[in-house]
C-alpha cells in the first residue's frame, strides 16, 4: 500500500500557488473528438472516492471537476455525478459514475479518471467494481461525525485491492468539527498516520487544491503496456436508445480499436470516448485509460460486468473480474395492470444492465399473476430499484414483503435454498422429512455515541443478536459488533437504530454463514383459501405478534362483500390469529309496507339461504390496490 506524507502535501500546496496551473481544459478537435494519444501511461491516474453516506463524496467530486476546469463553477450546488433522479431526491449516491479530468502539474499534463462511489452498505458491489479499475482512492471522513460503519467497510475493500489510500478529513469548517480527534480515530482504526490526513472543506473549497497534486504524487500510474495486444476489463454498462449497450472499460494493454469479447463474440467498435463528464468521443483509448466503448451490442444479455475484452487476433487469459454479488433480500415484483407485463419485463432488463447485482427469476402468483422474484443486496437497494422503475420507466408495480434465502437440509442428504415463502415445506413435511432449517446470519458493525449504549444493546438482544466486540474509539464513541439473523436486519432494524440514537448511529454488515433456527411458514387465508402472495417465513417466537398485526391491517383494507369474510393466519393447520369482516346486508323488505309478517320472513329466509350458497361458491377477490396498500404500509 502507498501513502503520502504531510511534508509532500505541504510542498504540493506551495507549488500550486507558485508554478502549477489551476487545471487544464482540453478542447475537442474540429470533428468533436478528444485526442488522447499524447498521454503516456505515466501521465494517467485512476482513482476513486470512498466514504460513508453524506460525508461529502459527490461535493468533493464537483470541486475537483471545477478545479480541473472540466466544468464551470456551479451556484446551485447540484452534484454533477449524481445523475439519477432518485439520487437527487434522496441525497445519496446509488450508482458509481466516472469522469475524466486533465490537469497541469509541474509542466506535465495529466489525465485523471475519477470514479465516484456510493456510501450505503447496500451498494458495496458498486464500490468493489470501481476499485477494480483504480490504482488509488481517497478515503473521506466527516470531521464532525468521525469514522462510521461504512468507512470501516470501504477501507477494507480498498485495502484488499492493494491500492494507494489517501485519508482526507472533510467539513473541517463545521462548528462541531474536530479534525485532530478524527485523525486520531483514523490512526487507531486503520493504522494510517494522523499526520498524513489532508484536512479540507469541499463545500467551501478550503484546501481542495491539495487533492489533485497529492493524487499525482502518491497514486501509481497503471501498469499496462501500450505495445501489447488490446485487453480491457468491463466494469459497468448502460443502455442507450439509439446505439444499444454502452460498455465502460478500463484498458489494461494495447490501443487497438477492434476487440472481441471473452465470450468469443466479435464486435466492431463504432465509437470510443471518455466521460468528460458526459460522453465525449475520443480518437482512441489505450493502456491505462478508462472510457466507454460503443460495440454495436444490441442484446442486453451480451454485457457481463467483469468480462474481459481482447484484440480478436490475440485472445489471452481473462482478468479475475469480480466476485458475483450475493443477493441478501428477495422480493416479488408484479405489474398492477397485467397488460403491462411485457413492457415491465423489458424495463427490468434495461435497468439490471446498469445494476448487475440484481438477480432475476420469473414466477407466477395465483393472487397477482405473472411477475418476477428479484434478489437485492438490501432493503434500500430494493427500494431504490423500485423508485427507478417508477421514475425512469413509468412502471406501476407491487412489491411483496422482502424475504431472505433459507436453507433446508433434508434427512436424505439433499439441500434446498428457499427464496420464495411458497416453496417452504409445510409443517407436516418439516416434521417428517426435514433434518434442519437454517437462516442466514450477518456480522454487523455499529458505531454510535456512548449515551445510547444500553438501548442499542437491548435492541440487538431483542433481535436475537450475540455480541462479538465492544470497543471505545474515543471517550464518546463506541464500536459494537453483533452477530444477527439477516431476517431481523432487513425489516425495520435500521429505523429503530436511528430512532434510539437520534439519527447518529451508523450501521454496516457482512454475511456470516448460516445457523439452525426454529422457523415456520405463516399463511394468510381468506375464507379458508390461502393467499400465496401473503405467505411469510419467520421465527416461531414472532409468529403470534406478526399474525395479529397482519390480519388486522388486511381487515381494514378489504372491501365488504354480501357474505362474511374470515381472515386467518395459520401455521400448518393451526389458526393463530383471526379477524372477521361482516357481510353487507341488502334491505330485501324495503318495499314491504305493512302486510303479513310471514311475507317479510319469507324474503329474509330466502336471502339467508342465498348468502349460504354465495359463501360456499364465492371467492374473495383481493384487488391489486389492496395488495399495494398492504405492502407499502407493512413497514
């Protein structure tokens, strides 16, 4: 690992004010193309910015783009690299974006490729992809909040890639800022000398001019060779309506524009370019550079993140690629209007092209019709995916309750992975054939203020957690590590944690195998008929509480019928919660004015018999709107 020294940083700052130009705007030629052939591989730096949520990654990216004159100074404070509507609305980065900059330093012109990364734990896959294309990273820490859970996780992602790590303390102009304390935390937690931390404020542009020179001094240039045959790593892709799939690649070796994929499909390159910060064509891309390729790739299924591309005459050993993302949360997605199935199918395919961590399986529900079972990295990932479908593709969808993958070990030695509650064996089968039922576990890291230690330990204990570590980062901040069932984490754990800590606690987790558990499948029935979309797997100790809540809310959402509706929650053949929705009564004697009472009784008895027949042969239809309301209010 490589690190800078404080003396270097001071020297760089002085040099900036003396003989270093403030950035360098490169203009395309008369054909609108940027010429990159003049850049030797030693003049290229590929770096990323990693941090916890809201520690200033996107704002710092803006300042660097302004400093290099890639963009003009903005007064609206809108983050340039947060291009998605969902990112602007939520104030978080969910998709890694890249931007190229040109910068003059000590008489040389450098090409700097920046990849901004998400900060939430659900988007770690985006971070790992970004780091694979870099030789260095800025580890950004808030001067007031200090080290947070995702800071720790991101540091070890970068450390595992063996790239240069430059610690940067941001927001030093805040009233609550304590950069010396945060520098000490960094030294204790990561063994990076406190004297090496750059102290900046990205919002006010304070000391930001130290960043790019420090990157040039301390981040190594790529190790490729321009004279070798072409080789590139695909680390992102997206769909363009006019040209099809666009691939973002890090070029390892060579400069040939004719490439073929490792999948043995050959492609003709129709355009190359860099993100500057939008798509800007270049004459070519060569060793060490990062940019996009238009390959006339029309089928969405042809793009595989982690794939290696070669010169078609020299197919060699592929790059290691990326460890496939393992979905932690599964949910069913169904169109509200079944006529939109084909349109939604195409929309999901396009969206998963730019988010390859989502796993798709088609499924059919008797209640909701045809749909998909999708695997996500977490509940925020699931919610962002839903929001992007609705905003970018005008989709109207229902998402079922999130579940986690369970393992069933049978007595005959076979094993089954359950992603859908409908596949979970019934109670009789569990008793007769199942050896054990296992649930996924996670190792969580929680960092918070000392005054809420007791409440957070009670919360973790109530979620069946086991404490692993208890450490004081300083006199006021505590780091707790707990082993928790994933099912307890993906519901409302994070919301309760934020409530207890007044929003100051940070939380991160990583998978930690499977443990045996006493799990049951709870079914919801309407007049004894099961509703498959409302089945759920949960721990036996929670069944009574959850079942009572569900039947009460379902009663409030269902429309009354001319016959009674019985809503029940069952485990096997045992009813554990029940609510009834009384029948509507049509006034059949409204037109009987006076006369013999026997006539009225005859009409009432006839109505009574009719309701019996209706109840025997009638079905309770749950509208799509009722399902939507139930799922959206479940949290």
